[in-house]
């Protein structure tokens, strides 16, 4: 398994299993229709509503509208099942994700049981994390299971500044182009590196993974990089870092020294010339 550093957002993991019938629906039940998005729970409010605010529409850093809608999607006996969708709208509406109420026992006119999730308490967009926050209430079909209110975060939207990499087991790295990559007015291209996870990390020993991509980055584009790095031995790991270059200036994140934050020195990164043949460090194998 690859280990994570602050410059890599996630470690590889398998897909989540859906929740059990007769229990409240949760993040594992969401279905995503576009790559790079995910759901996580930010707060458990128990039986009390998680109140975010009165806004029913969020606005992301690309000035696109984000909201949820709920409509009938089927029947469970005589009970109506609902679907909740997260919608992005600029010129065209796009459904990013949805979650369906679940039919448990459609056995009779008065015997049907279903699990439901209901958006309740507003939405809010967090530009620093690229997350749409939603308040939802979930009810398991079992009448003895109490209502559960949670604040969930739909992640994977473009951020204001940071390149937030995610890792998927296909395998590939991915991120959305930020509004101002590393605080710059734009990006001419990105370079992705990897290296052996050690303390401290020596970026002068980083290996180029993919260089000078894409030809013309646009805000909100979801970019992926194939991961051809050999699997490290047990107990060891690798890190990944992506730099942004704009009009000859390269930046790749920040560091903290004695409580003061500053940009990492771009001179430490080796030149990135692609396509790149992978270097297999000592002790690593493809087995």
C-alpha cells in the first residue's frame, strides 16, 4: 500500500460497501456519475438537524451553480421512493451524483418498509477544500432505528489555489485545475513527480511521472496521470507531488518552518522532460 504525505491527498483504497438495509443511508450509498468526486461525513448531529443555513444553492469557484433536487423515482409497495441528485449548472445542467431511497420489504399495502435520505438544512460551498456541504436526514426502514442527521461533503470540485491530488486504484492520480493554481493567475502546464517517502522528503530525488500536461489547462478540468510506479515493499511508501508552471514561474505547494509558511523551492525539483521512463529504486519490485 502506498503511504500518503501532505502533498498527496489520499492513499489507495477499495470502493466502499453500501449501507445495510433497514439502516440510514450514508455516503457509501451515493453514486457518482463523473470522475473525481466523493462523499465524506463532516459532522454527526444525531437526531437534531445539522443546520448549515437557508441557502439552497451553492456557487463554486468556476461560478457554476450547485444544488440538490428530489423527485419520485419508483415505488415500494404503495410507498413512493425518492431520488436525490446533486446538480451542477452553468449553461447546461449536469447531474454529478445521486442517492436513491431503498425499498426493503414491498410486501403489502401497509407492510412496505424503505430507507430514505432527505436534504434538510441548506447547502454551502467551501472553496478552500473544493467541497459542497449538505445537511441531510436519514431514516432507516426499521421503525426502532432513530432518524440520523449528518453534514456531508461532496468533494472533488476545483479549489481556489491548491492542487488537491486524489488516488484511485485503477491506478491513477487525478485533480481538478484550481481557480488560481498555487496562487498564480493561471497555469500553462503541470508536472507530476513521485519519490520515496522519507523524513525529511528530498525533492531533489523526485522522479518525473508525467511532464508538461495538458496542452491548455482550463479551470475545473479533471486531469489524470497513469501511475506506473512500482509497488513499494511492505512498510515503505512513495509520495506524489504536482507542480504548476505559469509564464516561467513554477510552484508546488507550501511548507512551514518555525511556524512560518512559505512556498517550496522550485529549484529542488529535477527538470521534467516527458514522456518519462520510470526509474525503479533499489529494493522495489513489480511483484
